[in-house]
């Protein structure tokens, strides 16, 4: 099946989000102060979210107060906290490995919540992606920490559920406003917990500030804008397949930045991952996709890339 140019652009733009999240691991270990994963997760989200919310001057109303509480808690608060716990306790690639289960979870959650039966082959493709990630990062020298693995698995589950709920609830506002709400709520929920458990930072260095600035502007604000945009334009499973790029990015940064080894088995894993992503996109491309974000003229629900018999 030949992709229209607009679809390829949407896929490429959405892919930038997990690629940027793949840089979190090296930024956390090389640029940020140790021992504060929850506080870092809160500070990468809350300041940006507050600034956007104040600037845009638009608050949730009605049912969207509790929906944003749920979405912000899942996509930002819980996911970011679990991501940093995993990043501090595991090597970057290993931390991302457990997250590779997210496409499978999204396929199953879409079946339950969206009544969208799994496309033929989608479950096998998701399992293949998990296998590819395993080849990429699970070597005999990998340090496996139980709490870190559990955090990575839980992070994949919370983000997977949040992704499907965004598709289910259809935000009634612009993409920027929707992202600002979630960043604010997620960061606000996490900040007091972080201060109680970890306490405030010791004096930050210039390197620490640079790391926080990068995570706030690129790894959070820009990444989530692109991710939620992708959920609005692509199917939830199609977006989740792109999440496999995160551990690939983490591993490649370890190779080029930290001079870690890259074996033939790992290269095979990368090949399987890219094949999984391409096949997954092809499978989902035959299904109709709705634009779910509000435009200036109202909520657009135009069907994109539907098979001919749906048009």
C-alpha cells in the first residue's frame, strides 16, 4: 500500500517524540543531579505547563476537569516519574526495553476501550517489536534492577492507557491548550510527592540547568505536542509502534556518546524494530483515522486514509 505524502509526514513528525524521549536516559545520567528522579520529572513538566496555561488563558470546564486529572496523571505525572526511576536504576537501553510492551498493551486496550478489534497481524507485530528490543539491549552484562524493571513496565502501561483514553475522549480544545493542561496537572500532582520523598535539590550546576532546560523545552513541551498531535491524526496502535524508537535512540546515544559496544545481535535487533514499525504502520494504514483536535472552525472529525469501501 502506497502512503500519501501527508500520512508519511504525520508519521515522521510523531516519531520525533519517542526519539526525544530516548535521549532522557543519557541526559538524566550525564547532566542531572543524582537522587531526584521524581523532582526532575515534576520540574520538566510543571513550569512549562503553567507558562502555557497562563499565556493561553483557557481552563477546562465540566467533565474535562476530571478527565484532565486522569490524563495528566497518566501521561505526565505517573509516566514521567516511572521513566526517571527506571532511568536512574537501569542502563538506558534496558530501561527502555520494558517499554517495548506498550504497542501490545495499546492494541489490547484499544480493543477493550475503543471497541477496535486488533488488525490482522497487529499482535504478532507488537510481539516482534518486543523481541527486537530484547536483542538490542539485553546482553549478559546488562544490570537488571527489579525496581527499575517494574518502573519501566508500569510506565509503559500508564502511557499506553493514557494514549488510548486521549483517542477515546477527543479533546475539545486546541492541541497546545490540551498539552498545557496535562503538563500542568501532571507536574502539580508530582511536585509535592517529590519534595516529601526526595527533598529539594542541592545547588544546581550550569550543566544541571542545561539538562533541565533541554528536558523541559524539547523532551517535554515539544515532544508531547508532537505525540498528542500524532494521536489525533493516526490510530492509537500506529502511534504506539513509533514508541519503539525510544530504546533505539537510547542505545545509539550510548554507542556514539558513551562509547558503548554495538554487537551484530544488537544490529539485528535494530533491523527487527524498524521492520516492526514499518509493518505496523502498513497494517494500521488500511483503517480509517479521525482527526480529533479542535480547529478554529470546530472539532474536525474527517476520516483519513480509509479503505475505499469506507469512503
